[in-house]
C-alpha cells in the first residue's frame, strides 16, 4: 500500500504542523524534508510556507506537496518527539502522527 493510499489521499490536500511543546530539536524532519521543515535559532523545528517562510505561530500549518508526501510521513513516523501531525485539509482528520487512528 502506498503512502497516498494509506492516507486515503486520492489527491486529497494534506497539511502538516509541529507541536513545538513536544519537539526534541532532533532535526530528523529537516533531514527528510528540508523543503517543509526547518530548525530555528531556538533549536526547535517549524514548518515553512510554500514561499520558504518560517511559520512560528503555534499550530501553524503548511500544505504537504504531493512529491514530498512520503518524506513528510517518514518524518512524522521517525520523530522522537512524536510531534509532527499530518492531516487532511477537508475535515482536519489526522492521517499520520500521534493522533492518527
């Protein structure tokens, strides 16, 4: 089963956000998907906007580009802080991350 099938994402828009309260600053997410994640000066990971702007507001989300979906999902699965959340935009249901069913 592909990541897209597992997510129920038949071309469905997904977004990702990071809970900085749980972030360990390990940087695995940045290694997997530097286009989506970045470590800030505070040592925590944040998502970036499609325009490459660091989004530091709590709960800030960014779209998951389809070509990077596997990398973003791997980031969520491998994150030692269990703080990366990937959800469907349409109904805000988490499909990968600590709250995924």
